[in-house]
C-alpha cells in the first residue's frame, strides 16, 4: 500500500489516522504520568534524572514537562486535544515552551484552539508554523529590544548575527564609519569590524585552537580566514603542557585553559553551562589527596559543584577526561567535547 494512493475518504486512511491518534494519546498519558506539578521542589533534579534514564537531553525532557503543564492552562485546547488527539508531543512542547512564562493565556487559548481546529481540508500545522503563529500573537507585547544592546543571534550551526540595537542615528554613524574603515584598509565591512574591535590597537584575549591550519574558538566556531593572518601576526602563542602539575589548591591559569578547552562546559550529565560560568573542580578532592592536575580537574557549574560537594552525587574520571557519575544509583558517563582531546597522550 503506497501512502500517496490513499484518499481522504478511503477507509484505510481513516484506520491509519486512528492508529496515529492512538499513539499520540499513549505518548501524552505516558508523559503525563511522569510529569510532576510545575511548582514541586527539586524539579531540575527530576528532569536531569529522567534525561539520563531516557538517554535524552535535559531540554527534551523539560519541553515534554512543559507540554503537559501547558494543556492544564489552556482548557479550550485541552478539550479539543482529548477529542481528536491531533497534536503530537513535539507540537505541544513548542506551545508549552513559548507560553511557559506568559501569565494570562485566556485570549491565546481561544486563538490557538481556533488555529488548530482539525479540518478535512487542511493539515495540522507543524511545530514550526505553530511557533511562528504564537510569536506573532505575542509580538506586540513582547518585542521589546533592549536599547543600546549588542546581542548574538544564532542563525544556524555555522552562522550567527551580531545585532546592535541603538538609535537610528547611532547605528547609521557606526555603519558609515565602518564603510570608511573598509575603504581605508581595503577590506570588506565585515573584516573592518573585526579589525576595529580586535585587530588594530585594541587588546583582547581570545583562546583559539589551531587544527590543520584553521583557527577556531574553543566552542568550535570557525574564525574567518581573513582574521587568521592577523591573529598569527599579533598573537602570543602559548604551548599547552597537559602533564604539568599545580602546587597548591588553585588550578594555575595554564591548567585552567587546558581543562576549559577539553571540557567546554559543565561535565554533569545533560548540563551545558558554558566554561566561563563554571568552576574548576578537583574530581578527587584536594584534601583527600587529589592532585591539582589536568587529569583530576573538570568544569562544573556552581549548582552541580555544590551537589558534588554536598555528596548528593559522586563521580570519577579517567586520565583522558571521561567522567562517570553516580546519581541516585544511576550510572552515567560524560565525554569531553573539546578538540583538545586529540592532543592527549594515548594511554599505553
Ligand atoms: Zn552543571
């Protein structure tokens, strides 16, 4: 049976629809049985535990909790859902995550259930379309770009936008000056911005990897070729010695750099708090003989550092940075994600 030969009015098509609705119903009730009330204590920990058990990301689990919670707050949509089971967990999660912080949902409940009313002539909108619909509805109330802000908006895996919000006159002046600089330095406006901020007379510390002649930031973002030459001319090159040992409790800067470039973010399962907001933790505590060296140091965000210090969780690490956690009797392994792993000596 080929799907494209199915007609709306074909009984086989109806049977297929019923099966899909049955699956959605099961999935929803399964998640509903796992989801605690939104105000229950220790919810973050429950999300993390479930993420480990299901081998899913923390945000996957949190979004499904939000899917269950949001239906409790949208009575019209809930009634419609329990009649047709026309929305899967992904669509519900999108609605839940967008509306999680919105206090009054009455008007949106009305609009949303109208927008999602099943019709023979129109497919149920995808999660992306539903997201767009909600954001447009919310836009007049929530589109408030902070004045004088510089933000980064990620476009896709490789590209981001640097968004400067200022008065019209202010951004106009910046753009004009950028054009002048580009003309003066014989480069694109994009490269002129780089040079103006990092290259000419300003000083900045940028930790980069060099791999096969290409430079990238520690999180893997690629640096444009035009900047690579400039960095090579002006940068101080530091060789990293991964076998170096610190004398006291605090990790010296060089060791911190290596651990940061190896771990990139908090090493607790499912946690992605970035390096700059993390502590360096002695995996085996310093006062129990744990050395201050790369093979005994890991990045932990403050929250997970405290959980470890208070012995709610425990962990151990191999010399190449693989950390095994034990959380409520559940074992979970996290691998270092930085490219510096490739520099580590191969254990004999
Ligand atoms: Zn963490």
